[in-house]
C-alpha cells in the first residue's frame, strides 16, 4: 500500500517499516518486497547483496520469483558480492538442517509423537 501509494501518498520508509515487521515474522511476500526495494533503490541505497538475502529467505518459503530475481541479480554482481550471497545462503541451509535435526531428536525423544 505505502510502497505503491495505493489510495495514500507513496512512502517508502513507511512501507519498509511494515515490510520489516511482517518479514521478521516470516512473511515471504514482505521478504520478497524488501528485496525488491533494495534492488530497485526504492527508499534505500541499492544493495544487491541485501536484496538477495531477503529473496533467499522468501525463496525458502516457496516464492519462485525470488529465485528468479537472484539469478538475474547475479549477472551484475562482483565476485565478492556473489560470495557474500552464497555464504548467506549456505548459513540459512545449515540452520535449516540443524533445526530439522533438532525436530527429529524431539520427535524421537517423545516416542515418535511431536507437535513441532
């Protein structure tokens, strides 16, 4: 709403505030939109790495457009930027694996029953 100015004045700072609130609670669309704002320099300084970090989070929640955007953004990245994006992606993967291992341990400790 604030990002596009739908029925209200366009306000990128306000849009970012609300997107960050939703994104930190796991909202994939908000994560995607933050990536867009960093990539297209909407109210923030253009930052391809930061854009890709948010797109990686959205992509891990099945936002296909996020993965497409990362592929497109890689065309203009330096090797240092590409390394930073890859490092972030690997850290997210390791966290997911560790979380999955933890859930499996809880599942086994509870005799095969878990609400996690």
